[in-house]
């Protein structure tokens, strides 16, 4: 794809990079929690299956961490190459959280490496388990600091702007900006939710392929139960996010809901299409729900897009991103809830092939929901890169070589993506859990 405008080329390359990186970033935040839960359950229940769950998940996690290092480094590089004016203006603010994110990541990676390669060095699993605590802390703090950078871009704070220059910078005040609480919470809980459903998808697939081992059944039940908890938490945070947008970014809320006229008792629009005259057709209207989402009051007035200058109106495509994200999230809550109730009550259909295929589908759907959420967040901030202060066009490079970078990075992402799949497939195909557990059981018998 060739762009004549460096701004559009920079936008596309950044979109491509973030779309690819967010998969590894989400796994990087979410998986450590499940490793630590599985290892803890193995110790508490004296169950070798959970111990091996933690061990196998950590193997796959190591591969994704390695690729995440590459894509995370690329994002830092592209910030300077593609958005030099933004870095010139805001660099002294975001340098601290970027540095802290790097520190948190290395903190996590170091202890993860020690954990993964010392399985046979401890005479007590409780001691080995302690290595997971800094891994989980590092993963959570990494998400916290990198999300702060995005929060700052949506709600700039902690400085004064004098003659176009950023002065009196206070990085701590900038980090704890109004967008930070809802964004950080959403990123963390949605990462845990996605990781849960990805792992559940793998377990369901192994059962569908003929395995009857209780290891996979335990993994499926554990991840679906925890996935349900975090899916509900993500939905609750969606309400907090709606109220944040109503207060601080009303234009994004209005664009996401195709709300053109300022009005009270505003309905929530789901689905539908928008014609050339900006008339909404075939949408499902939920009465008063937009007013409730934004202000907790069905009679509240919600600002419409027509009250904003046209050049400051976000692209209306964000409505489709919002609908897709909400639809997938709702589907996963229902799927996990029915599964959990069904297992408790002995409903056989939740163990059927059809239902397990739905669980398998839930893994990639959850990743897609994360993508839709980030596209909405980033596209919904347009035309700003630093809301209210600097537009994307003002921040972008004028280089004519961005198209070359697009081709090179696309090839790199293709290699990394295919390589990840190939390596993970070989790791687990050559070492099925049945084979590993049988070897352990034989060793115990011989002892």
C-alpha cells in the first residue's frame, strides 16, 4: 500500500504496529496471573496437573515475551521516527513512564527466566512459587506505565503551555491524569479476560481433538471461571469509561454513538448504518441508555457532534468498533456464565462438541475485541495526538520514506507472527501433556 501523504503513511504504519503489538502486550499482562493461580492451586491441592499447567503455560509465555520485546522496541522507535514533533513537545513528560515501563518489563522477564529454568533446582514447590510474585507484579506495572502514556495523550496534564512550548513539567501529575484510572483498569482486566479465554480456547480444542485427559478439563474449567469474573469486571469498567468520556471527551462518546444533536433522554444506538446524509438506519435504540451511560441519569443532557467544529470531530467509523467490542464482550459473558452454571448443575450440552467449538471461537474473538477497543480509543481521539494541543498532522514526520518502512515492518511482523505460531506449535506438539505426565508417573512408580 502506497501513500502519497507522509501523515497518512505514518498513521497506517502506527496502526499496523499497534494492531500487531497489542496481541503480545495483552498476553504479556494476562498470562502471568494464570501461571501463578495454577501453580498455587497445584500446591494447595497437591495436584500435579496444576503444577504442569503453570509449567507449560510459562513455556509458551516465554515465546510471546521474546516477540513482545521486539514489537515494544519498535513502538518506541516509531514514536521518534514518525511523530518527531510530538516527542519534541511531550518527550520530557512521557519519558518517565516509558522508562518505568521498560524497568517493569525487565523486572518481570528476569524472574520469569529464573522461574522457567529452575524447575528442578528447588526441593519445595512453595519456594519456586515465590518467583512468580515479581513476574505478576512486573507484568501489571508494565501495563500500568505504558497505559499512562496513552492516558496522557487523551487527557494532557501536569504542565503549562507557553508560546507553544511545554514548561513547568510535572511528570507525576501528568501520569495521574483524569483518564488514567479508567484506562489502566480497563487494560488490566481486559487483558486478564482475554488471556483466560485464549487458554480456555486451547483446552477446549485439545478436548475436541480427542484428548480425554483430566488436565485439559481442569484447565478449561479454571480459565472459563476466571474469564467470567474478568469479563464482568470489564463490562463494569465500561460504565466508568462512559462517564469519563461524557465528562472529558464528549466528542468521542458522541461519535461512538452517532449522537449528532445535543439532547436529554438520549438513547443508546447499537448497530445500524449511516447513509450519506448522516441518517442512521436499522439501528437498535435503547431508550435513555446513553444518558444513563454518560451521567447515570436517564434525563441527563448528552452533547451531540454538531456542537463541535467539524475539523475536531472523530471519524464516525468508531461506532462500528464500539458495537463490535460490546457484542463480543457480551457474548463471552453469556458463554462463560452458561458454561459455569452448566458444569455446576450437570448440564451435558456444555460438554458437547458444538459448545466446545464456541469456546474455541471465544479465544480469537476476545483478541479481536481487544483490537476493536484499541482502534476505538486511538481513532476516537482523532484529529488529536495530544488532545486539544497538537493534531496528528502537526506531529507527523514529513519524510518520503515512510512507505518503505511500511513494507519492511510488514515483512517483519509477518515473520514474527508466523514464527510465533510455528515455535509454539512445535513446543506443544512434540511435548503433549499426556506424554509429560506419563513420564512423571512412571518416574514416581520407579522411585
